[in-house]
């Protein structure tokens, strides 16, 4: 259900699915923790995600949350390919 809402509002809600859970574990509050991470250090993570979007030549309509989701999925694929996790 959360993933469906994320797809409907990709600029507002991050994806928290089995792959993201495998990479990040089960934080007490995923959304609050992500919000804090995006604001920490004068928004450094948000700037990094925006820079990645720019370097990938993606349009500005692709949100920092979508870039974060892709990075997490790519990280998962690399780290868990041999473990048989759902996202490989």
C-alpha cells in the first residue's frame, strides 16, 4: 500500500518497500528519519541527490526522493545479488 501511494505522489512520499527495508533496516520512523537526513548539514544529502540527478541528465521533474530510491535499489542490487533478496 505504501508503495502505491508513493507512485501516486512521487515528490511527496518516498518508497519504503522490501528492497529499501533490506538496505536500511527498520528505522523507528523511516519518513521522519529521511526528512531529518535530507535537512541535516544544511541539506547536504538533498544537494547530493540533486547533483546526481543533474549528472544523470534527468529532468528537474524527477524528485530528490526518486533519485534516492534509485540509489538505494542500485546499492541493494550490488550488495545483495548473491543473497537472493527480492530486489535482485
